[in-house]
C-alpha cells in the first residue's frame, strides 16, 4: 500500500492556506492517477500516527509526508515530528523494500539532516528520502539514504547554489519530482 499524508492545517496566512489546498489537491490527484492507494489530511502528529497505526503490519510500500520542514525535522500543524513516536509507530508497517519520503523543505539539510536521515533509515531499515533545500522547480536537492550507509550528498549542499542553472540541476537534471510520481529515480 502506498500512502500520502499531508498537513491539513499548516498555519495562518495566505501562503499556508495555498499550500494546504495544493497538498490536498495533489494528494487527490495522486489517488486518481494511481500513484497513492490512500491519502490523509492530518490535523496533528497524533492524528497522522493514529491513522498509520491502523494499517496492517508490513503493508506499507511507501509513505509520503507533505508539509513544512527544516533541517532534521518535519512539521505538522506547526509541531515538530515526534521522531521516537514516529519510528515506534511505523517500524512494523514498513519492510526493507519500503520508502519513507519526506516531501518537505530542507529535512536532509546539514548535520541535522544527516542525523535525521541516518536514524530513520537505520531504525526503520528501509530507504528514506528527503530534500536538502527549499523545494522548488529549480533547487530541489532530493536524496535518498539506505540503512547503514553514509549520505551521498555533501553537507554543504544545504547552501543555495551559486547558479541555479548549473549547480541546482538543469545541467544534470533537476531533482525536484512531480507530485504524481511515487518512485525516486536511481542515484537520488
């Protein structure tokens, strides 16, 4: 089963309202296109984790989370990810072939992002994906980390590229992926 959870209440303001609507529409499109089996607009981490806890063990092929992020964490309704609780809830739901994809800005950024990706990959024993930069059409910074591996990206990748035409991706293929995609290309 492929699931997508999105932040239904990311905070006040027009930008957050736009994002909440965009995430809801994107999740609906994923389901319509067949790239997600179930989607869920969560109001809190407790809400999201309860929804995940109800899934049968070993059945989650992928979990995508759409919301805000910063180095080493993701936010839901303005609250940081309770990492220990997330790992405890999800560990029995995933397999070594699963993907947990943080579609949030900057979760893999810097030393905090290294630690975050390592802990999740090692403790969940599956592939973890996240971004080293603000997600956008030219500076995605998408990477994956497998259990018991070193990161494949430099810690300095968190810095904004000097030239988004070359450093960020157009010269080598940008690594921001359209919302209807449920697989990450090899090498990211």
